[in-house]
């Protein structure tokens, strides 16, 4: 029998306990031995839980218990999760976490400790909830040179954009509906502003390319400025708007990495990923394009991924799995303004022809986008593919036009 502790009894933590209790015999068969929850850490009391007597509000009860070999962290955030996880690893306990912020910020350090201590540190649930992506990326696609990863990595923003695209619901109303349905937090800023996607693409890029990508290195934009007019213009060029996290390898060894709303073709496999679902595209030299699809969040889907990691660690308690990447460095992620990109620009201006001529004088031939019932003072252009800084420079020269929308276009 292997004894574990669960730190945090919120949505994911309670789901982990539920799955372990409900499917105990099946899990024991897969793990090669029974898995027993010895301690559950939470500041709250749960007297109605079948494991009520195993709750504690003292972390020391876990880190100092020599019988506990695996610790599950579902607290979230960096404090106190980082300190707790680090101390558990230093105390000789393997760790499973669903905490994307922890892995994105501290993954290289925690993986190094685990490696030095001959332990496991696994975090499948930190990206994509119940979608298996990290293990396939590390194992099943190991024969490939992965050169790009791009995906819809946040269910809240995807639900909002789906409502805007499919039902014509304005952003504010779509967000309110997401909150009513439990898809968005009361404070949805981490989702809406792109920070959640940033953490996830950092983890994917770190694993795929072998060196830690820190969130501070990734240019991040959210969907808070996307309007129904943007949706209409995207449709006019055969595209849909999705919040995309994207990382690709440059010839010089550095990475291009960005999080932003992007117009992708309606024919893209990611274009049909709607509502709260996630889709992750992996491009490799041998396999071509592979898409992973499923529910990216939720109590039981995420708990399923956590429990799969528990089983994996139970099977490898004396022979750790090699999941690893090196520390990152400044300059490893290239300046996003140097990346070649095509952009849809939308202006308010009195002389559309003059503005278009000025933009084309700086960037080259642009495609003008026309939609029905557009205001006479509105101009939408699709630029040629050039380094992004050149587009910003061109826009900066337009004294007689107001830029109202700037959306990158991605061939995914």
C-alpha cells in the first residue's frame, strides 16, 4: 500500500479524493498496489466527508510523516504552494500538482530537486485539465522534432468568444453568462487578460523545447477589447477569432512565443473548438499536425489527470520518470516585435483611400476588407506578412486616423 496526502480540498482537490474513493480498486490494479489517502490539508473542516478524521490544517503533519510517499498539491497559486511543494520534495516525497502558475514559474527548480532526490514531480493536469498532452508530448512524440505548439488553452475565453461568434452576444454579456454558468470566476481577469493561457504555453514550450520559458518573457494580450465588429470583419476574410497561445522554434535556437487573440481560418481544426473546450495543435517533423481536444477544466476531468499522475508515481516510486527541462535565460524568447506577422487593422478615418495609401507605402500591398453596413469612416486592412514592429511604425505615422483594432492572423 502507498500512502498519499492531498493539499487543498477545493474543486480539484475534492475531485481527486472523490475519484480515489470511487475507483479505488481499479486504481490499485493500475498502480500495482492500493492507494490510501492518509492526510488532507485544508484550513476548513469537512465533518460530512467520509475522510473527516484525516483532515488537518497543519502542513507539518504531512511533511514530517515518513509514511506519506506522494503528496498532491491542488492549492493553486505560488503562496504557500511553492514552499509546501519544495519542502515535500526535499523531505523525500514525490509530488503531483495541477498548479499551472507553480509549474510555469518554478518548474525548472522543482524538477531539478526531484531529479537530485530521485523522486517524481508530475503535473499533467496543469495544462488542458483532463486532456492528456504533457505525457504524449514527452513520450509518444519523443521521436519528433517538435517545431510549433499552438492552442486554445482557456475554456472561459473560448466560451465567451463562441457566444460572440455564434450567437452575436456582446463581450460583456457573454462574460456575464460565463460567470452565471460557472465557467468564469467572479474576478475573471486571469482568464480574460490571457495570463492563464500564458502559464500553460510556458509549460508546453518548456517541455517541448527543453528550456524553461518564464511567463514574464511572453508577450500576453487578452480578449477584453474584442468586439462584435471584430468578429464580423474576421468572418469576412473566412476566419474566426480565438485566444491563442503559440510557441515555435526559430532557426537560431530561440523561441517565438506569444499569447493573443488571433484570426485563424474557418477551415482550421482549431476553428471548431468551441464553448469551454480546449484544442492543442502540435507540429512535428515526422508526425505532421496532431490535435489534442477535450475539456480543459472542471472538477472531474482535472481530477482524472491528477489521479493518472498519482498512479504513474506509485508505479515508479523507486525508479523515477525522466521529465525534465533546463533553466531558462534572458533572450531565449525572441522579441515578439521582430516576428513576421500579418495583421488585420481597423481604423476610424475621414479619408480611407489616403490612409490605405499611406499604410501600403510603408508595408506593401494590403487587402481591404469590406462588410455590409459598415460606417463610412471605417477602414479595415489586412497587411502583408512583415516584422510586427514595422506595422506599429506605419500606424504611428497616421496622424489622421484612429486605430480601433489590431488582430494578428495565424495560419493554424
